[in-house]
């Protein structure tokens, strides 16, 4: 690698001969141009490419909740950290027929042990409303000093698997409410949705690990889904 010093004609970008330039910060750097290869990728490489594409596609659809906080104080953060954390842990199936294991995904991630929900559950209603429930003691701040409080804000993210899009309900309640009602768009009957619950401190300084609440299909009946977390 070499640094390219601007000339009277200015720095070049792209490839000249066997040299290509690229920019890092305010510096223009040079390296040997990469050549096309006729060597076919190995099975392991193809496998990793498929997994990366699946995980990337999901996280590109939930960027609004990722921006709330995913390892916000880490060197690698946000969508890059989320993809790295899940590419080998949230994929099921055998090559090349992989699928995402939605319960293993996190849409927010704490750097400091900020607590999420406990005994999370959801209940669907016939009018495209979903009730999210969680357990929270009245004196949760005393139980977990510095990492959770009754005034923490609740955020719910729904992911529509068929349409590959996210529906957000941010700041719908405080932790002490123990329940939140979310209005979903009409016309989603028959679609499978996955729900994720997150908490942030009221000042936005801390974010919890998200909890996977469950998957459900909106129908004309009332259904309850419970997911335990110790």
C-alpha cells in the first residue's frame, strides 16, 4: 500500500495500469489492482456468502431500530456489528438452503447489561391491534441498580416476513406499564410477523438487548403467545 501525493494535475481515482486508488478518510491511497480470477469459489465461501446476504437483507430492513442502539459504544457498532454477531448464530438449514432463525436475532444490543423484558408475551386482536406484555417489578431500579428503571421507554419492532418490511412502534409505553398496545396497518391478515421488544432509558443514553416476543399471523380471532425469559 502506498499513499498518493496530489500532483499539479490533482489526485486520480480509479485504476491506472496495475495500480488502483481508494480513499480512507481524507487520504488517497494506492494498491495493486485486483485481478479477475477464474478459480471457482469453494463451498465454504459460497456458504458464507449466502448467510451474509440473508442476514444483511434483514438488517437493512430494520435500520430505524438499529439506529436506536446496537453496541453504541463498541468499536464495531450498528448494522455492521449486528451482521457480524448473527451471521453464524441465526441461520438454520443446510447448504445452500439456509433460512433466518428469527428468534435468535437482536435488533438492539446493550454494551453495559441494560435489562430488557422478562416473561414477554403478545396477544393479537381482530382489529389489527397487538398487545405486548412483559414482567417488570415496581422497584426494578432497586433490583438492577443503574441498568433499568420504571420510566424506561418501550419500543416494539414488527417484521413482516412476506413483505420484507418493518413496522415500528417507538415509545409506546414506559417499562412500569407492563403492557403496550400497538396499531398495525390493515390488510396484513395471513402475513407472518415477528415481534421484538426493546427498552431505552428516558434520556436515550442506555439501550437494552432486544427480546424476541414471538411470531404470529393476524386473523379475526384473539390469540395469545407467550415466550419465557429467565
